[in-house]
């Protein structure tokens, strides 16, 4: 018998990942909401209003109708579960009625809708603070290490649900015949090394020097200090980028940049970076800002944004070392013929 998502969750025996009945009920409603969003996303151009701009989200991005519909599906699922003390998404709103907090990005990569590219839903579950029945902002400001569960659904050629309860990461594929998520990728593992990286190279001139150094070394390939050729990828959807890394390996960078000083960091800590960092670490990878482990950051605001480097552990550690050297003021000499760079702090 194939292992469905519901059967898999109910049967977990690992001490660090054995969910209670309330959490099982909540996760069941989350996966049902993801199925509903998958149906909405699959309509594509057949549902023209889905791409209509309705205004802006919490930090100024365009908001599409499909964003709102996906948000409503997640809220409905959370409310029906009866297990939530509160909810928070990039479209601000929360409800009160249970022991857990659900934070989510209902439709990551929604700017890709018009061109029929991959989008997804990211979610994270936290415990409500003891004694809290009507959570305020402070209840959601928990470091990622306190996540009870985290995951995402990806709506691509197949719809998949990837999740961690804190003891490994597993992936489930939606069977269109049975309507069930079936376990297809148990115990995901990310290779320590990588020869593939994802970054928006058009922003190179705005990056901090440690990131430029790493990028230049990868671009130089076999002729450079790394001595191997790299492939570069960029989709523009966090879910798609992380999914590729979990399945195939690699490293993803969304570094700080100076293009718009008021928006130097781009990814939301609570409902984007934290759940993805949990998944990546549970799959043997690493997740950092370049200066700090993401899961150790204590949030100070709901929509706080951070730089993100995640994926293959040794590649992330290399980037952390480059940041440490830069912050110490070390003038590390390196060659980058493509950009004629002579040191980490000088261009010639």
C-alpha cells in the first residue's frame, strides 16, 4: 500500500517528530488547502482574472487575484482545522481558536503566473506562547528553531508537498487519480558540495564584496581558483529554487544589495526564510544570511527581511568564511580575470 501524506504523518514514531492529534489535524487541512490552490493555479490563462493586479502586498509587491484566492484557501483550511491560535501571511490577517500558529506565503512567485512558470505555497507552524488565547504581533516573533513543522507545496508539472517535522524532510507527489499526496521522496538529502548555483546575476554590481568574490570564482569555472565548472540557474520563485536544491543539489543566493537602500534584503524571515531553512537543514544542508544561521535569528517585526544563502553545506560555509574575512577587514588577494578584480576590497 502506498504511503499517503495523512498515513505518513499519523505514523511518525521519531521522538523529535511525533505529532499530536491537533498537529495532525492542522497539517491535514494545510495539505487540503494546497490541493485547492493547485487547482486554482492549474487553470492558468483559462481564469484570466487570476492575473489581475489588485494592489500591493505588505511590502509593496503587486497583489494578484490568485494571491488573494490562495490566501483565502489557506485561511479557510486553518479555521476549519480548529487547532489554530493565530494565522499570519504576507496578506496581513490572523485568526484565534487553538494551540498553534500558522504563518504562510500563500503564493510564492506569483509574478510568474502570467508566463505559466512554477509557483508555490510556503508554510510554517509554531506553538502559541503558553497562556495566549488572543495572539498579538509578539506571539509570531519566534526564531525559526522553534518551528514545529515547515514545508511548501510546489505547483509545477506535478504538484508536490515537501515537509519536515524536525526529523528529516520528505516529499509527497499529488496523485491526480486518487487525489492524495503520496510519499515519493523519503528522507531528502542535499549533497555537501555543489556545481550549480542560483542567483540573479543582474544585481552583481549591487552586492557586497564577499558575494561578488564567490560569484566571480564560480563564473571563472575550471580556469579559476575553484578549478571546476559551475552551472547557473535563476527562476525567480523561492519554492522552485529550493525544490531543485532538495531534489538535485546546489546552492541558492538572495544576498543583500544596494540597489534600493530601503529594501536591501528581499526575503521575509518568518514565512519564507525560516521554513525553507528548516527544510534545508533537515536535509543535511545549511542556511545562513552570510553572517548568521537563519534559524537562530530572533525576529523584531512581522515582515522582517533578510539576505539568504542556503543549500549545499560546504558552499554555504565558504560564503560565510568570505563574509567573516570581509568583516575583519582582511585584504584577501584573488584573481578574477573576467572582472579584473585583484582583491576583495579593490578593483583594478
